[in-house]
C-alpha cells in the first residue's frame, strides 16, 4: 500500500512562521559570519549560504511548531517544547545539514550558534507568550518590531527581578525565623 507524504508536507507548511524564518535566517547568518570572520571568505561563504538556505526553509517550520506548542494543555510542556525541544532538534538537524553538504562547522562557530539558539529560544518563548512574532494572528511584522524594544528590556531585566524577588523572600523568611525563635 502506497502512502502519500503530501498531507504531512501540507500540515508542516500550514504552520510555517514566515516572520521567524526571515529573522532567524538573517540573525544566524550574521552570527556565523562573525564567528568565522578569521577563517577566510571562501570557507565562511559556503557555511553562510548553507545556513541561509537551510534556515529559511526550516526556521519557519520550527517557529510554527513553537507557536503550536503555545496551545498545549500543559504550559510547562509547551514552554519546554519551545525553549528546549524544538531548538535542540534544529541544532542537530543543522549540524547534519552542514555535514551532508561538506561544509563542516568549526567547533567555536557551533558553540556560538548553540548559545545564540538557546538565548533566541528563550526570547521566542518570552515574546510569543506575549503575542509577538506569531504568524496568522493579524499582527504585522512592523507592529511586532514596535513592541520589541519594550519586550527586550523586560526580557533582559526579568532574571534580575526574579533573583531580587527570591532574595527578598529568603531574607523575610530568615527574619521571621529569627523572630519566632526569639519569641
């Protein structure tokens, strides 16, 4: 019995997020160029060309999967899928794509892109939960970009606010423990 892959392809393309495809291909290519600046133009160019072609095709599907994960019943599972699952899969397939075309990526470039991917995935999670860079939701890319500066400040300051809040709670708990022992 012959099965058709057309429904699977149609489903994958139906959740393609063009906004993230455009942004990811541009940003990741710049990261590769910066990491490979000393390797010589010929070596850098082949890696960047593979990156642009591969990421443009796949980043939209990955971002679409992340967008779909926003709707998972378990918010924790959705967050894990967005911040860890999809990026890990994309990094593995990215590495395999470079190997398949004979453009092996130096270890320092792979580390740089992996760090970028982790931070990018966390930022995607942060902004997607706030309705930005979602396709098919009636928001323009220009409108998304207008919201980015404020969201970027909130994203960068969120860890500081979290640590400060935890430190205050720990301090209050310590004071309350001392006061209850003294009473």
